[in-house]
């Protein structure tokens, strides 16, 4: 089963994708994670994308489609979860073509709906474990009092350079201008289902599970 998690920054796509990996053995493909990896490796491409990401703008379709094409060549027994990709109509067309060439298809596109003010509050409070990537939030899921990650015991936590209000406003603008047209695109294909993304993590997982098992 191949699915897309669609939604604005901070909607909880990464958190839900990690759950699906654990529960269903699916493979998470996050272009944001791939780009952060590229920038920390200091490659020419990494240097080019770092500034764009920090400004909260989208990197070019060519770069992200290339990254995804490389990963799709690998095996995903349990299917792929596309997290943060596609973000433009060009990327959506390219994904359709790549899957078709592999004799595969998209099974569902889940739109996670959260209002903007909640996103700002969520994102400015967000951090992740530097070791395993577990996501924490000062308001809803604080780092345990003993300072150790509840998943792996790691003691280093990171905040993303672009998780500040200025970058977030720009990322939201990019979402509405370039990514939200995908809602209509996938709706027209009959692939789209919306879920309320504002609830507790377990509630949102339950809503996603209901869509995937329908
Ligand atoms: P994310 O971790 O998904 O919030 O992505 C962080 C940043 O990486 C975004 O603000 C963009 O600058 C860049 N990025 C991630 N995925 C894409 C994509 N599919 N297309 C263009 N830029 C992307």
C-alpha cells in the first residue's frame, strides 16, 4: 500500500508516518529529512538547498524528484508513505509517472487538517531526539523530566533551524500557493480523504487507520 500524507507544516505528518512505520512495516519517505541529511553532509547540493530551506521556500522540483526516484528504486515490502512530498503539481505528476513505471499505484492520499494558529503554536514548541528522531512538543508531549528520550534513552534534543515563526509563515504561504492545489488534484482522482489533525496523536492515528483499513 502506498500513501501520501498531505498537510501544512506542523500538521503531524512525520509523527503519524513514524507510527505507520512501526505498526505496518511501511517505509517513510520524507523529502524534508532527505534534504536535512544532504545539507548536513556538506555536499554542493546540500549547500544550495540550506538557504532555501531556512527561508521557508520550496527547493526545486528537479532536486526533490531526483531524491524520491533514488529511494523508490529500493525495496519497500510494506509500501511507501510519502511525507512532505509531493508539494507541487509537477511533483505529483512525476510521482504518478514513477509509480506507474514500477507497476504500482497510490492507494490513498490523507489530508491532515489543522488551523494556522495551532500550527504556529505547535511548531515553535517542537523538538526531536537527536538520536532516533522521536518528536516532542513543549506543550503536548514534553521531553521526559529525566531528560532522556522515551524511545531510545538519547539525551540530545534538536530544534529545526526553520521552526521559528518567520520561516513558518513563509512555509505556510508556500503551502497555500503551491501545495494546496494538490487537494483538488487528488480529490478529482478520487484518492483524497481528509482527517482532523488537531486531536491527540492517538485519535489522529485512529482516524488514519480507519481510512487505510476501509
Ligand atoms: P519538511 O521537513 O517537510 O517540513 O521540509 C522542510 C523544508 O524542506 C521545506 O520547508 C522545504 O524548504 C524543503 N522541502 C521538503 N520537501 C520538499 C518538497 N517536496 N518540495 C520542495 N521543497 C521541499
